[in-house]
């Protein structure tokens, strides 16, 4: 599979209704995945004007301008609000709800 456009690709399991994966495709050269505690460090970004994008399955997406001076940016805080997240089940490959019968997961 070749991913040709930036965005979020959702991948669903056809056996386990709650099993999902996400592939985040970006078209910028500077990409990072934060650690479990949310900390991240992105090095090598030249000074300039950028738009920073943050995404989380439960917190949605945020985009905001970011000015990077010659000395870099320290202590940048980004917050995504996951308080309104509600799980909604996806459909199976036949576009129908998963059967509850025999479900263990």
C-alpha cells in the first residue's frame, strides 16, 4: 500500500471489534512521536516560521503557528483535550456491526 496524501489512516481488525491502529502520514520533514509521558525533542529544525501539528486518537488534532528562533524552542507545551472522547464501534468488512455472539475481546 502506498500512502500518497498526508492525514490519518485508520486500520481496523476484522476479528476484534475494538482493535484498531492508526498510521499518521505527514508531508513535512520534521516528525516525532512523543514518549509515554508526552515529552518530545525534535532537533535540527532551522529557524523560521512553521505550523506545528499534534494528533491523538482521543484528543483530536491541533495545528498552530510556531516561530523557531536561532536558539531553538524550549519548554513548548501542547495540550489536546480527550475529555469528550467517546468510543464508537466501527463496522466489519461487510459494513455491518460485529456479532456479539462468541465475542471474547
